[in-house]
């Protein structure tokens, strides 16, 4: 050997190309995450009820948050239909929606889901449901929203980066 490099070994090895799915590949469907959290919180509430407010205040505030969540969800669903794209996390998106509620928050459905969750928490008047909200938010943020954001970055590139800079994740 003269110390010269073998030309065949210096070229990069190319393996099979991995094609990422054309959807966010979230850890679970978001409604299931919220449902499991609610069921755990209600189960704990049944075993050891700890109210957080007076009964009348809890019912009134609970209804208000649930009503707010319905309004946000309906406005958000209208935008999905208007732009003819799917809101489901297991399907491809065809448009980057920036109008309606998406002009104020990048995640209006999750904002609505959290408002509904808080409404249920208040209506049931349960410390346990409230305590379950924090881990639920962590799971939704890490396992759903961040994955959706990476998907949208891949799919829409600089358009999504600009949108991200101009509109906050929550409010």
C-alpha cells in the first residue's frame, strides 16, 4: 500500500430513503388524550372529592367556558371547511390556514379543547380534574402540537416559519 485512498471507499454510502408520512404522526388522537385525562380526574373525584369553588360559581363558570369552547371550535371548523383541508391529525393537510381564529392562535382547536376541559372541571367542581390538566397540556404539547409544527415546517417551509413568528402558539 502506498498510502493512497481507495476511491471506491471515499464515496458516501446511500441507504434506502425513508419517506415521512404526510401527516403529523402524533402520539394519539387529541380527543382521546383529553378523554383519558377527564376519566382519570372524574375517577379520582368520585373516590376523593375535593371541590375548588362554591357550587353555584363552579356551575356558572363551567357553562361559560364550555360555551366559549363551542364557539371557538365552530369558528375553527368553519375555517377548515373554507380552506378544504382536514383537521384530523392522522390525515394530510392541504392548506396553511391563517384566517379566522388562526390569526390569533396557531392552535384554536386545542385552545377550545382546553377551554372545554376547564369548563368540565369547573362544572364538576373537581380539584382532581384541575390537577390532571397540567400533565394533559404537557402530553398534548409534546406529543401532538410539536409534532404538528414539525410536520407543517416540512410541508410549508418558510411560509409556516413566517406564520409562526407572527402568531403565538396559544394566545
